[in-house]
């Protein structure tokens, strides 16, 4: 399996605080993605990247920003966390845009 | 909005039986993929079928794709307890952004 790690694995934070989640991959994959998973909704795309410094919005991007300064790292920032952003966040990567995704183990985020 | 929708939402079968789940989608696609998620874990890729293919096999998995009906099915034959998981279809609508459905939860009873 591709080496893709997410940190932290669990985080509890308070409403209004900024939060940054990190995704690190060792496979030199060009494409990286951030999804959130909520009961009844499956996975919804937040942001994705198609190269260093090249990012675009997904379907639920409001309240989130991303950065990709190196091929291996893709950061997701919640600018001012809200309770509606309590979720499980998954990072994924792939070498080609039309190929299978490799997923990290997820980050459980609770916003109180 | 989600491109793919799985049916049924949940499925309970006896070990050794076959499990079939379906996925419908809305727009034309480049490929369709199926993933498995065990409880508390990340998703694992099972199989990818391209828009010009009609059927693919991988071990005990069989996937069909009907682009005229915008639908796909995943068949797991001779199910095992280890097949207990959630299964998701994901569609690539030619824009490199995979869109996932809400998933089918499969429980295999011993």
C-alpha cells in the first residue's frame, strides 16, 4: 500500500479556533485530496491538488483552505472551527487523475 | 452533490452467500471505482472499471457497468465474515475528482 499518513489521528478543539490537519505521502503522487465523511453522506470532497501549489475547491470547501508547498505534503486548515465541521477527515493520493486513490487512516475531529 | 448512489443502504447475508449491491450515477463518466471500508479504517480500492468496459473480475469480485443506464453492480461471491464492511462506489466524471456515494453496509453472519 502507498505510504500515506495523516496527523493527528484524533483532535478535540473549541469553536472558533484554527485547526490544521496534515497529510504526508511518500509515493511522489501528483494528485492529493481531502474528503470528509459524515453518516449518511459518504465521502464529500473538500479540496484537491493536482500539483505543487495547484489546488482547487471541491463540493464542501466553505470554511476550509489548503496548501501544498511540497509534493509530499497537503495541509487542510479550518480557519475558524465550527461544530458542523466535526467529522472524520480522510486524505487520499494518486499518481494519475484517473487512477485509484490511496487513502490515509483518517483524522477524527471534534469541535466543541 | 453526490454523483453516485448505492443501493441497498444495508445488506445482511449468511456466510457463503453472494452479496450484490448497485450504484447509479448521473453524468457521463471516465471510470467507476469500488472501495471497501472496514469499521474505523480508511478506504481500500477494490476495482476500477472504465467507461468502455462492461465487466471486470478480481478474485471473488465481479463488477458490471452499464453506461446506457448509468449504473454499476458489485457482486461478492461466497461471502466470508471478513467481507463485513461498507462498500462505496466512486465516479470520475472526467475532471479527476472522484465523487463517492453514501455506501452500502454489508454484514456477513456466521
